[in-house]
C-alpha cells in the first residue's frame, strides 16, 4: 500500500487514539515508507483531539471522544496539519473499562481524502485490550486500502 501511494505521488498521515502508534508502525514497516508516510499524532487525551486535530469542542462535549464524527474530524485534522493526501484516524475503547458510555470494543475509523471524501468503518470488537488494539490497527490499514482501491461494498460519503 505504501508503494501504491508513493507510485501515485500521494501521502498518508495518521491520528491515533486507542492504538497509540500501532497504525503508524504498521504503515512504516515496508522499506521506503518515508516516500509516502508523513507522520502522525497520538491524541490519546480528548483535549489533544480538539487542540491539535481541530475536532469541534461541541462534538466532543455532546458525544465524547468515541464517535464516528470524531474519527472523521481527526482524519481531516491530521490531513490538514501534515499536508498529506490522506488522513487515517482511529478512536475507540480498548478497555478494560467503558468510556463515555461506550462499551469496550467500540471503535470508529475514518480516512479523509482528496475532494472532501471520507471513508469510515464502525467496529464492535471482542477480546483483550491488546487484541482490540491490534485488530483496530489491521482494520485501519484495510480501510486505507479500500479508500485507495474502492470496492462497491465500502461506504464512503
């Protein structure tokens, strides 16, 4: 996927919450990743989502940090902050306790791309904290792949 981005002269940046760097690590494993990976923001704290990524305060106050709109705003924010072609974001609850009234395993992913396109995926995962985090990273990379190579079943809006 990094080779696909680099070949097209495109880049990606990540905004991660519950995964705390796992997505960026997955994307930068292939040699030559620096040709397409610009960097990322680990916005574990809700305040950083607002301050660094521009997630609207009213959205955070109304819905909390675990919401599809927050993931979309994080993706758009990191894209704008870094100048990347695509922004990829993950927010959710890895456990062991619920957050903002959302059960463990609730995850929202989003990709922000050119022309205002947004792809998103909502997950309800089971497993340990580490299993949820790893599955989230894998699903995030899959969502980016879907944004780069659209298929009829992937939702965009």
